[in-house]
């Protein structure tokens, strides 16, 4: 120890390190997430073509679209524990390369059986990616900056659908080439893009600040101290081990909330292209893709503003409730309205809500869980919460069949979202003090 660093100097080093991390890490993670969302949701664009070419019923398509999340849930916790043990760089790269290969293999779909099998394998391949990134961000960003950091990562969702919607539509508008149908080209091109970025990630990412040669020694030390102090506070106030996290009541509440969010997300994503095409009286193609870009453009703008405000005012929970309520109301309106412009505006409201609520939500469990409990707990929340993506299309299809009314399906998804708002309301009196405890002022030991 060569002396002491004042708290002001320490703060300068931390802010400098965070600024570098923001520009170095987050845009690349957002790109990875964008490709994940394109490969996860492009089946919605291929719905009409797959049903025409393969004879899939609406029920078969709903099962195949949702079965992805069963595979995803099964390997989520083991995947995050492996990432915690061997490092994020190698494991996130592995996830991306394998899911890209499986996504490209969707071009070989021939019937219901291969459709189900490949969607299930895609879930297995991608398992652990998003919870892994959320865990990874806790290694780089303190809690008071994490909302905006996760928000920039989640910018990949509207970006994926802003760019991916026209791209998928354009690929579906292409004439068949080299004996491949248009939907086969869509899966091939978008899957191989993920493989390429996965290989780049292997050389671009660093697992932790200590390995980042683009941070100065003072920046590494200052950031690491802050993160270690935060980790100790979380371990003091929250569950310490994996089993304690898995049985923790607050973690169970987080799972139910995330489940309700995912029902809203995938109830819209899987059916938005065909809904807009029906209202326009056309097939899903470039024109539909361009119109669908508007909700994601709105979502990107709202998320940028709200996550920044939430970090500045420590209002993550309150704003998360508002955003999920907005999503639920938008989903309901999209089902009740019947003309193009009002429905598109309703989707803008829904998308802005369910995109923005996700980075706000993830500040809650990451502010509560630390160590191995964080690795397992975050993965468990993602695994079981994402089953909402399996339930959403099935719930929508079955409720519509029971009531013989297409509006009933979207209303059922909206109700699930509102239940999530009520669960977050209950969290207000249960928030752990560890999320808001400031760093001790004064002198910080330095080299």
C-alpha cells in the first residue's frame, strides 16, 4: 500500500471506468441480444409460409413457437453456473455460435415433428444467454448505474425488431433461389449472422474488469472495490448460497413477475406480423416489416428516457410497474380495436411498455442477489419466467377457441400482465435495504 486515494479521486476513477465499459461492452452485447431476438422471433414472420408449405395448424404453430422456452428453461440454471465458473467470454461465445447453427438449421424443417425438435433445440442452445449477460453486467456496473446499462443491452430488442422486421420481410419477398424457399433463406441468413458475431465475441469480450487492458490500473482498482463492496452488502442482506436463493420467497416473486412480462412480450411478438398483414389486406413481407418497425422505434426512445430517469432517481420499481401496466393496456387495446392506425398505435404503447419494463425489472434481483446465489437465482428467474413465452401463444390460441372470439386471446394476455403489476406493488414494502445502501464516504485505500 503506497498511500490513500481520496473519495473524490476514487469517484473520478469509477466514473471513468464506467464510461469506458459503457462504450466498449454494451453496444456489442446489444448486438448479440438483437441477433438472439431475431433468431428467436423470426418464426412469427415465417408463420404463414410455414403453414402453407408444411400444413401446420394454428395449434401446431403455437406449440412449436412456444416449445423453444421449454428447452430454454431446462438448461438455464446449469448454463449460468458454468458461466460463473469458467468466465463469460468463452461461455457467451459458445452459446451464440451454437444457437446460430441451430437457427440456420431451421431451414431443414419438413413437418410438425422437425419443427418442434428444432425449436426445442434452439431453446437448449440459447439457454443462459440473457441471464448470463445480466449476471455479466453485475461484474462491470454498480447498482446505481445498472438500470441504464441493462437498458442499453435491452436496446437490442427494439433494434432487432426495428431492423430485423424489414430484413425478414425482404427475405420473404425474395423469389426462391438455388431450390430454397424464401423462409429457408431467412433462417439461413439470420442464423449464420449469429455464428459470425459469436466468433468475434470470443476475441472481443473480457470476463471481468481485471482482464480489461483498455482500463487503466486506477480504473480497474476503483471499479473492483466498489463492486466488491456492493457484493458484500448483498451477501449480508440476501441469500448466500444457491439452495438458499432457489427457495427464497422474494426470488419466487421475481419469477412470477418475469413470467407475466414474458407473456406480454411473446403474445405480441409471435402474432404482430400476421395481425398487421391482416389489417393491411396483404401478406407478410417488406411492407409489413416496415410498419412493424414503428412500435420498436417508439420502444427504443421510451426505454432510453425511462431507464436514465430511473437510475437518476432510484425509481426502478415504481417505473417498472408503470411500464408493465402500459404494456398490458396496449396489448388489450390491440385486441379490441379493428382499424389499422389505432391497432398500430396500441402496439406502440404495448412494445414501449414491455421493452422498457425488462431492464427496470432486472435491477431488482441483481440488487438483491450476490455470488453463486446471483448466478443460480438470476438463471432460475430467467428459466421459469421465460416459460411465459411458451404459455403465451398457447393461452391466446386456447382462450380464442373457448370464447370463439379473437379479442379474448389478447385480453387474457393483458390480464396476466396486470397480475404482474400487482406482484410488483407487493414488493414495495419488501425491498431489501441492500439495494439502496450508499458506499461509505471518506478515504478509500489504494496502492
